[in-house]
């Protein structure tokens, strides 16, 4: 895998997850759609939280 492809893989995956979550919130009528919406929109936030925790743990003396 090339370096540029590897660099953009996760940002594109998170962007696709966000777009899917927003569209499922707009189109869905409840039930499974709401669950998919919550999971898809929580994925980028969970990724951010994981990165913050990992960074703080690695910089801790």
C-alpha cells in the first residue's frame, strides 16, 4: 500500500461513517436506523477520545 493511500485511509473511513450517520438520521424512520445513526456518528468521537487518551498516556512521565 502506498504511503499516501495509507495516510488517507482512516480520515476517509471516518468521513464515510459520518456521512452515513447523517444520511441515516435524515432518511431513517426509527428503530434500526436510529441505532445505525448513533453508532456511525459516535465512531469519530470514540476515535478522537482514544487518540487523546493514548497521547496522554504516552506523554506521562
